[in-house]
């Protein structure tokens, strides 16, 4: 298949998207967005040759870039049509924020570790010239804007951060990995008429969400 784009990783990125497509369950819109985002720019040069494998990779400070299938699953769960306001807690490398920014109107993303925040800001704003992403250096779930049509928490929670539901619009979805007795599972909460409806999106392995209370 012909691939547009002209960086040295175009073919590897296309192969990653083909594998996601073959796995099934992802919309063409999400797959196309992932084909447009140069994931290799979100990892260190030493790890670039692995950037299009379906693995999470270290990004420093004990944190990891989320693996592509998990990003695809979480982003897909928001069912974005364009124009939405989205909040991400846990910027990490900024990769998932880049994918979200392809699909939503505006993305606010918060990261508690200053160096990761600064690196993600450089990649998203300066290298990739994103104008619809606001990066925030914070770890207390404070959100710069809102309310949000979609929220993704990119780290595993022990308890649900209740305050996040207050900044979710009615009809909006919050996607969050939660720790349980049988390991981690990704859950989606849809707010409807003030009530929350929950479904499970599968299993995952995330670094811990650091609660501001502790
Ligand atoms: N989706 C990211 C990966 C995130 S890893 C990517 O694509 O690269 C999870 C990130 O959440 C880590 O960088 C960690 O520092 C951050 N984090 C953990 N608890 C947080 C909190 N309370 N607020 C903001 N960021 C948090």
C-alpha cells in the first residue's frame, strides 16, 4: 500500500497501523490519526528503532510511553468526531496527546514530572507545531479549561479521582485504568443525565497514577 509522509519511519509506522487494523476493533479515523503521528519523536534516539513495535518503552523517571494498541483502545473509546475538548491526565511523552489532537478540537494535558512536561512540550509545540494542545505542569488533577467532552487518565488509579467527573460534560466519557484484585483493567464511564454508566475495555499495564492526597 502507498504511504504518504517522508520520514525514515514511514514504512514502519504503516506496518504498525496495518497490525492494529488486522487486530480489529479500531475505526479508520483512529488508525489514520495514528498513521499521521511520528511516534519515534516521542522516545529517545536510542529507542527509535523500536518506536513502532507494540510495546511500551521507557521515557525516563520510571515512566513509559503507552503501547500503541492501548493508546488506540483508549482514544477509540472517546468516539471523537472533531471539535471536542479533551483532558488527559499523565502527558508522559506526549504521544497520546498528539493522537488526541488529531481527532479532537482541543487537548489539555497535565504532567506532574517537570522534565517530562518540558520534553513533551518541546515535541508537541515546537517539533510538531501543534496549536490545539495546552500542556500543564501539575499533578493535582487541576484542569486548565473545561468542562470536557472526554477525559483520559493515562496512569493506573487505585481509586477513582472523583473530581474529574465534575469537569465532564453530560454525555461525555472518562476512560481510566483501574487497579483491582485481578490486575489492571481499563474502564470507561459515560455520564448521562448526571448518572455514570460503566463498561470495561480490557486489561492493561500502566504506571501508577500519583494521587495528590498522598
Ligand atoms: N500516555 C503517555 C504515557 C503516560 S505514562 C504517553 O503516551 O507517553 C503516565 C504519566 O502519568 C507519567 O508520566 C506520570 O508522571 C504521570 N502522572 C502520574 N500521576 C499523575 C498525576 N496525578 N497528574 C499528572 N500526571 C501524572
